[in-house]
């Protein structure tokens, strides 16, 4: 029977296992009292310096020059490093495909995304470091940018790296079964084009690195809130040009969330370590939120065309995937893993034997991608489960019937998918049946019908998802051809480690290399090990800090791919079990009984037959410390046991590109009801049901916590969150007021249901559970909205404004006599457009003369200094532009063209400063008014980028109007006539009245 | 009038968690940095430094406030309380903290201090809040781990328990 | 993300603040609650040479109700106004709008006048001032003047306040007619995509809209209905010159003005 996991602390029956109980977390007391030890809470060595990073405002540009001289002279600044300086101390990060490209953690000669590091300032504190960064002058030569993955494929697209053919880093095709035959014979071919957006799970704690270099030992010591995988340690050692044993990488005891994202701190480990080496002092860097949003890491966006060969009854015979994966500006390790993580699971929960795949990986002028909760799953399932819904609509079937018709049969496990995944266990039909009944689908349908009867926009969506966990470290090599793989040697497995140690007083310490980021690993391990030793969780102390110089670890160590419960916790059980087996022999000899009669319970080791015949656990446990000679022969020691565990099922990809990409496969069935408000077009989740089978549940409260947390992030991905870029590569969502994380008001409470089908492949029978809702929920909500609105194409996030045309059709026209302004912009067009008119009491000739006079311009442009006349029609100047409290200095370059004296002139130019850059063009026409005055009419089009576009995009249009208004007001003032307020458009009239009338 | 010059440190006197406290701060030093790096009160966390995420929320004169939108020099003479103050003793949790623990209302714990301080201020001022007002208050906080439901549940439980006890803090 | 260096002046008398402002002009900024300014300082969008803290001036911390006018000093925090006992009776519109102004954690520090001085086109309090045709009390070392809300806001974050002036107070007429307020944002507490305020007038409704034009904009409507009302609202919606941004399109904004405007007018005319 499915049970809602209880959150309340279960009372523990003596003798019953701790595993499976929602015991209170050992982590909580410190975190609730302000005694957590996050990276920025831990003290540093005396003399530690602080870094700030100057970042590119441009999406794509050559660096012409970097002048750091003023920054180096600034108070408290110790050093400024640019790309060349870092390059001299390091080597390129390795790139995951075979191509002659380099990947540096800082721009070398060229910037390729907004936010790319350009220089590091090291100073006595962060404030001074940022002061220094403000003083660095960088000259850029802007290149055209490409942000769209399909546009990046075009032959005439700007090319980011000469080493990639076009912008394609990888292009592989795969064929499993006989897809051509299946498509030829099927009654229907149903296709869908999908765009999955960029988003990120954005932990509330940002990245942090403290690095030190010891020249006497040529060794680095780095503390970072890195989360793994520790395969990255090899990348770091190579980049820092030291042997692996000379890079000590440590993690702090607590980490403020990661969800994959903190894998992406690794390029900064190289940067900060290089800076520490350069200055000869420890250097600390804590990323700020603007840096994090613009340039930490993002999930991939993906363009997918997915087709299915379908029979009349909805049975799918074959799938044809065409995926174009956008990894941003650099292919950073472990990318293109996002694309291949799901390679064994491209048929989802369905029994589909024929499969064609084309996978292309492209680079674009956006932030490089990396790990993010769900990792490839959201992208794949959005396409697959949208297609299932479309199949139902196009064939007039019930979507749930189409799901049911295609499921892997319940007696089919373990089930080998067409592309090679071995699905360990499950009963999908049963899970759906329970979900439908216990989740109240019938009632939800009644709600929908009632709502629709009232004219409301209500829909129901479904998804069925297989959630992979415990990644095969070899899946990424599927990107290589079999020939290349043969050359590189096989890569596979998922080596987990755990150490259980006994101290001289017989108490138990557990260490794992799982690097938790808030999940509660310490609590669960205390349960697992307590059960083995017959102790209580409070008796077990768990240490999850990681230190590559001391701890047992492997490339697979870390906190990713939902590997804790299935792999790490199970390995801890094995390690404890090995000690307990030996202790049982010790106890058997002490209690004069045989090993089979020994039980660990209640803090004792005792005879099962005669429970009074017992010895305390600590006494048996500590014997190895105090009297090794008293141990029975062949025991060795009982002090410490480290187990390395890698499941044999995780083999390398074969010659036909079959890959068992993950060890475990949970199952999720979701359905939901949503309503789209007719006025606001906001999507409200009325009810959400999520049914999970994640194998054996170790801690019900934590499992539900993972589900709720993933669900909340998925609601964000579905409705609110997108890393938005303009067509010029400008980054548009640089603050938490632009990149919108859902709050308590936006996240409903999902109904969570469980079924437990243990995994036969893991020591505890458990599977991963943390990522599933990031895969299932976005598409479930999208399916429901598609149902509500009758949509074929659904684009996430479901920004209400995007639905206006769909729901309402054409907009009412403005009243007669008012021209329709074409303000609707296509996606990514960020041009600011405007026009206006100012009337001055001076003849056109006089206005004309002033427009062409640098001195007048200097007087007219607010805050204008140092006008330099390059030619009669070309000027350069420094200008100070202010909007409200925002004030910045810019270098401006202005050219006049299309001169038609004294009637019209085109003013084009650009400006660049610390807050960003802009460029634009305006046509000014002078029309005599008949009473000796002149009407100055202007139209302009401008684009603004850089910092101000990232953090103030909402305000740019208005800001442009204020600035341009200032210019004409000032011109009018200079001309000497009184501007005629009556004839001006609303804002400008008032601006002119103000500026013209009052100074 | 006092003019505190840029680039120099100036004395700031205030009450921190019920005890008089003196520190030195440049005018531009944020209260977050002042608390964490000068006064070693690292329980207050920094998540966004633009007032949205709520991780740095502290109590200033009894009202919840963003420490990242406050200068250290602005709190001269104020009563400041932080997460370090809300347990009745170092080895015991307060009612609100216990409710969080019981309800699994935290995972990574990074946003938790700010949420606790908002709720602590709120429950002192509003002893019998309804769920809607608790939710409205919590809108000012971002949590990436829990999905919020357990936080709301913990707050409701704590509010009820505080009324039952008829005092603000008690053993847990 | 740390502010550039500045001097900090803790004014103990209003004259001191005005004196510094008079001498330093646009290089000085008043800081009251700091809930808008501090983020801009942290991002280094603003780099004033001097900050003048006016929160120690008791004369600015008062709410006065006299002769049908409510005057709110520059030191009055949004939370204090929310707790003012007469608010629901005399300033119903502000009572409706304040819960939408940021969050409890920012209203506790942010001031009413600070929000108006900041003149964000999406902010609620400037909209309320415009809807109620309130006034801004400006003061410099040399003079005092009052500016009608409609003349005060001139553009995106641009006002008629001169560099040497500060807002000493804002005043609202006490309004006992029916008021209504509604806001649409991506999330609760975000900057408004559209915020609408409506107040019944002697012969119709005054409707004010924030978040669409560069300034909060009000228009008086006679008591219309049917297609006449539709046409009037449509004209108003187009007159606001709505723009696109990442959160909404111009068309969506106009839709909301038309639809919410109609709802609110109906609500206050009931």
C-alpha cells in the first residue's frame, strides 16, 4: 500500500531498524542556532587576501588592451592578474571532446560571454578589491555574438572557437533497432519541436574558494564549497600543473545548497589558486549574487525535434531524436555530459525498441553550462512527455491511456532499453494505478469539468518518468566514437567509498566522500550504521568533510547523480558490516558460542539463543586498540574499515554505443490540475500529485523533503525562471528581481505518494530520489496548460504575457487617429526605440549650427568633458550620465552622417563605461514652425548592454528617454528659445518643461 | 552633526543580542560584513546583497530587517538581535527552532537564520497569527531546499505552542 | 558587490542635512530607510560622495492629520504608516497598496517619502500619491515649496526635485470615498507589471496606473459603462506608451489596464 511518508518523528521500537524512520536530523541544531560552518564562516590564515573579479560586459569581443596600472596603485591592492598572467601559471582546462580548443577559466585575448572573468584584483579586503576592479580600463573590439543554438549551426554564424567546425563541438548519430522500418510501417508520424530554456537551481549560498600555495613544496591547499564529482580533481591538478598529490582539495563542513551548481566552482579554484601563487599569500573569494547569476553555471538549453512512429491505438514503435545542446561559450568538464546522462533513458518509461538519435553539441555566447539538478532529465522529458500528450491529442486518445499502452511491462525487469540502460526494478502499471486512485484523479477531472462549465481555463497534465541515479562514470564517453573510445581506454563504474572507524573507547565514526549540501547525509549514515552495530544513531558520529589528502575517495566521489542513498549509504553499510563480521568472531570467542549465534543489539554483542550471554559493544569494539594480541587469529584489526564499492552493472559503452548510463531507475507518475487566470494569464497549480517509487526508503522525512524541494525548483522552471539573453548576447536576468525564484506564495504543497520496489543492485535496495521532480514537474505543468488552452507549442517558463495572443487573439485597436506603434519585439530584440519633438524659438539654421559645434555639444550633453574633434562629423568625449542616483562616466564616440543642412542629420554613436555600454542612432529633423521657431523632431533606436542591462533591464527604456530628454532640453535651453510644452509627447514635455524652465 | 569620513573606521555602539557591543566600521561597511567578519556573529548569512533573498534578515529594534541593506554605522544606538540569540541556552533549542527541526523545515540551513528572525519578530508582535499572514511574511524569503511547506507548518506549530506556553521562549 | 567609499553624515538637525545637500548637490544623497538606495550602492550603480542619514530627526518622523490633509514626514517608515490607526479611514488607498510594497522585511525600514523620491515607475507609493493628487514638500536651505504629484514625477526615476532639495514630507488629502487597488506582478512582492488604483470622485472615477508609463499616471473618468467605458480605457491604455521587458509585453500591460481598470471602476462605483 502506498503510504504518505510521515514527517513526524517516529517513536523507535526497541529492536526495530533505524533505517526507514524519520529521526530528527543531527545537522539541525547547529544550523538553527547560527553555528553552521559554511565556507565564509570559517576563519582563514592571518594575512589572507581577498579577490574581486572584473568581468566582461560583452558577449563576444576581442580584448584590445587591459590597463591595470591605476588599479595596481590603489590602496590595499596587492596584485591584478589578467588572462595572460593566469595562463603563465596554469594550463588549459581539459575539454571533453576531441578538438583542438582551449578552455581557460579567464578570458585570454577574447571574451565569449557576458560575465566572463577578465581580471582578478587581489586586495586587503573585498571592498578594496572592488575599488581596484573599478579602476581597470579594458578596451574591447566587439564581435557579433550568437546566442541561439540553431543559429549557431548556420554557416554564416559568428564562430566562437577556431578549433570547432563552425560552432559544433560534437555531432554523433546513433541507431538502435530498426527505426527506419518502424517509421515506414507505422500509421502515424507525430513530431514536435521543443525549445528548453536556460535555468539554474541557484543555491542561496554562492561559490567560495580559499586557496594557498606553498612554493617550498610546489603544492596547493584549497578549501572550496565544491560538490564533486571528484573527477574534476584531475582536471584541476592538470590545470594547476601539479601532480594530483600536490593539490589538496578540502570542503567545509556545511554547504548552503548546491543542486549540482557547485560543481561549477572549479574554474574559480584554478583562478584563485593561481592568484594565491602570484601574490604569495592565501587568497579568498566569495562569489556575489550578480556574479553567480551571470556567470556561475547554468543548465543547458536545448533545441529538440522529436518524432514518434505511432500506431492508431497510440502504441509507439520508434522514436527519432534530434537534439542540439547549447553548452554556452566553453565546453567545460564534464560537458557535454548533460546530453549523455540520459542516453540510456531516451525511451523513458516506455517499451520502445527502435530508436534513432542525432546529438549535436554547440557553443554559443552564453555562460558555460554544468551540473544542475535533473541534469539532462528536464530537457529529455520535456520533449518526450510533451510528445506523448500530442500523440493523445492528435489521435483523439486519452493521454493517460497512451502512457499506459506504452509502459514497460511489469514482468519485464530488469529491462534493457534500446540504447542500453538496464532498468533495475519497478512496476509502473501498479504505481500509476495507485497514483490515480490515491491521488484522486477522478475528483480532479470533476473539478476540471466544473471549472470549464464556468468558462474557466482549466487543464490536466500527466507525466511518467524514469529517474536515473548513480551515474556510470563512463557514460560521457558515449560522445566519442567507438574508435576514439578504444584509443582512450575504457571508462566506467561508480566507485563509492565509506570508512567506519572505532576509537579506543569503542565509539564509532563514519566518514564518506559524499560532500552533502544540506540533504542530511550524516543523519542517514548514523541510522544505517547504528542498525549494523545494534547501537542508536546518537552513538554514531559522522564526518562528511572532504579532504583529498587524507580521505578515501575516487573520481566518482561527491554529491551528484542522486548517488547518496543507493551508493554511498550502501557502501557505509558494507564497511560497517565488515567490521561487525570480525567483531562477531571476537565476541563469539569471548562468549563461547559460534558466529552465527552472535547478534548486535541494544549496545551489546550477544548470543541470540541466550541474550543474557553478552558483552558490551564498546568492549568488543575497542579490543583491537588495547589488546590486539587477544584477537582471534586471522581477524587482523577492528579499528578501521574502508570499503570501495562499484556496481558491476555499470560497464563501459559497447561497440554499438549501448550504454547503461545509470545504475538505478526510480519511477515517477505525476498528474496535476492547473488554472490559467483569464485576466492575468497566470498559471495557478490547483492540485499536484506525485507518485514515487524510489526503492527502499531510508528516511521518509528526507525523501519527502527532496521531493518537495525538487518540486519547488521545477515550479520555478515551469513558471518563472529563465536566464534570459538578448540577441546581442546581453544577459538580462542579473538580479533576484529578474531571475525569479518561487516564494512560498508560488509553491503549492504537492500530494506525495510512495511505493517501494527495492533495487536489486544496491546494498540497501534504495534508489535516488532527489532529481525526479525536476524532470517530471515542468512538463507535467506544461501538459496541463496545453490542455487548458489547447496549445501545441508550450514554451517554458510560462510567462503570462506570452499567452496573451493565444488566449485573447488580436488586441483591440487604439482609437482612430492614433498610429499603432509597433512595440512588440521578437524574442531577444532589445532595441530601445523612441521619438519625440521639441519646439524652440530659434531658426533652423541656428539649431543646425549648434548641433554641429563641439563646444555647443559639450555644453548641451550633461556632464560632457574633453570633447575631441576627430573630424567635422566625428567627435569623442567623456560624458557623465545620471538617472536618479545612478551615475556613471562613459567614453562616447559620436558620428554625424546623412547631413542635409539645415534640415536633417543622423547622429550615431556608442558609449562605454563601468556600468555598461550602449550604441544607437537617431535621425533629427528640423522643421520651421512658421513663427521663427523650429520643431526638432527625432527618432532613435538604441541598444544598451553590460552591467546595467543585466541588473536594470526593466528600467532601460525609461532611462533612455530621460537621457535623450535631457539632451534636447539642454539643447533647447542653449538655443535660447522656450520649449513649447504643448506640442510634446507626455514624458518629454514634462522633462523639457522642467529642465528648460527651471535652471 | 557627525560626519564619518570615508576610508576610516568609526566607533559603532549598539546592543547585540541583549549585550552592549562596540565595533568599528567604515561608513560603507554593510551590517552583514560587520556582524560576520568583525563581531564573529556568522549565523547571519549573505545570499544576494540586494535585499531579495532574506538570508541576512536580523531584528533591528524588534523589526525584521535586511542586514545587507543596512550600513553598520546606521545601527548605532539600536537594539540588534540575530539568530545566535533565540535559543534559551547553548544546549537547548527554542520553541520555533524545535518546530523547524521537528518539521524538517530546513535542509542546507543557509536561508534558515533569516527566516527564523523574521518569524521570531513576527510571533512576538502577533501571538495568534493565521496561516495567511505567516505566508505573507515568508514571501520575503527564498529557500531553495524545502519547498516551503514544512516551514509554514513549523511556524504554525510554533505559534500555537507559544500561545499555550504563554511566554515567548521555553524549553524544547 | 560592495559599495564604493562615501562619507556618512548623521544629521542631528534638519538644517545640517540641508546645508550638506546645498553644498554638495548631486554628489550627496539622502538616505532614509535605504531599501532602494542600498542595493544600488552595493551594485555600484550609485556612487555618491556623501550619504546624509535623516533618520535621527524627530521632526521628520511624524504623521500629522490636520484639516483633511495627512502629512507624512520623510522619516516615517512604511511599516509605521501601515500601523497608523487612522490609515484605513483616511487613506484607504494607501492601506490597500502598502501590503504590495516590498515585503514586511523591507517595509520595516523603507520610508514612504524615500519610495516617492526614488520614483520607480512600478512602485506603489508614488502611484498612491498620484491617484490621490497629493503633494511633495520639498525643502532646501533657501526655500520650501510644494509640488503636485503630477508635476513631481517626470520620468523613470526622474523628479522635479533639485539637487539641493530634499523631500521633507508628502501630503495626501484624506479621502473617504471608495478606493480600490490591484496589482499584477510575476510574484507577490515583485515590482508591479501593472498596478491600478481607483478612487471615486464627485462625478466618476480617478484611475491611476503604475508600471506601464515612465511615471505613475492618473486620469479622471466620468461614470461610463459599456462600450464607451471600453473605448475610454483603451485610449488610456494606449496613451501610456507601454514597453516590453523580460517580464511582460506592452500588449499584456495594456490588456491589464483595460481589464483591471474596468474591474476597479466597477468596484468603486458600486
